[in-house]
C-alpha cells in the first residue's frame, strides 16, 4: 500500500530542475476543479510545455454548462446565477489559463461536492470510464497528494490509485492554496487515518520543483485568469494568491512526489540546510480552522 505522507517545507528537501520527461512524452495532471492544476503546479507545467512535453490538464469536476440548477454557495459568492453559468464561465477562465501555460484542457461534466452531495452516490465506474482514455495516454500522471483535506481531491486521488495497475507512472503534487493555509496556520486539517492506496510501494519522496523565472511569471499571469475564484476568496484570505507565490519562493518551489523510476532520472540536488521531518503530522503547530476555500 502506498502511504501519502505530509511534506514539510524546507530547503533541505531534494530538488529537481523540471520534470524528468522527454520531448514528445505526455504529462497528464489531474485537476479536481477548474483551477487546481494551475494554482498548485502552474510553473512546473509551463516549464514542461516549454520543453515540448505534451501537457494535458484533466479536470474531473468541471460541471455541466447546460444546468439551470441554483448555484452552490461558493458559486453564488463568485457572482454566478446558476450552476450552468458557473461552469461556462469557469471553463472559459480555465481555457485562457491553460493557453498561457501551454497545456490542453480536458473537461469532464461531473459535479463537485457542493452539487453532487455524498461522494458515495457518484458512480465510480462512470468517472473511471471517462478519465481512463486520457490517463492511458500519459507517460506520467500527477494527482493531488497533500493536504487532501478537500473531499473532491481525496476522492479523485483514491479513484486513480484504485486503478493503478492499469496505468503507467503516477506521482502527486502539493495542492495550493490549501497547503499554504495549513502551513501558514490559517487552517488545521483534522487528524485522520493516512490515505492508503495502491499495491506498488510504501512511500514516494517529495521533491521541490524549481522552474525558470519565466515559468513563474506565466503561472501568475495564468492565476489572474481565474477572475471568479479570485473574487470569491474572502478575508482573511484576500491576499492568498500573493502570499502563496511568496511562500513558494521562500520554500524553494512547487512540490511534486515522483515515482521511483522517474525520481532516479531527475536532475536532483540536496541542500544541507535544516528542514523539519516530512512524514509526521504531529509536528505541525496548532492551527485554527478558517472558512474553506473551494477552489
């Protein structure tokens, strides 16, 4: 079983210059919602696209553009009058952001947690049959890996690892801005049993991805394309995007966890500087819970 462990930020963690894929190979990043990939890994994805790696952004809960249902509380907060209006606008935002990064969006019409209710009511077979053709094309699939406190993120990651033997290499990424809320003390993730999925190995080490300055610029230009989500992020998180950007620089980059085969081929370095242990949630300081940010 694979244990998805919590990364602790620090310059002592090993680092890589870009993902270890070659020209004409395909990377699929699984984004539960219409912004998760860019918020979490946009600079790394821009760098991969610049190296002529085919990058696909697969969004599972992209909503139904034809829906006349009332908006969720989050979509109402973002200014939408219906679920369909939210899906149409957010897909347009995602298309603009993906164009800047250099990746191709794939949108699936499934409903996220505020609309779909209990995930036990979602037909796993329907979702898997929709994502499988895209994932089978990938030389590397990246899925949410930390902090997995959003039910949609945890559900998607578990679903993909349940079918791990049907796919190639699978890695994870640190989810922003959720990780920044936890690391900075604004949100405490409830203690829970570790997410154990997949038969291949026990753990995958976290690595700091260090893209070029131009890739960072593209990421933050792309983030601004998600106008509705920036509007909806309320105080005390009004400056969350800027703080997350500064945090990524201070903490040495975006975080990915690569499977052993690819980690061994990555260009890696390691600083001797101290950093906290990576695996133990009990090392986190006490944090208060704030209003959830449903990005």
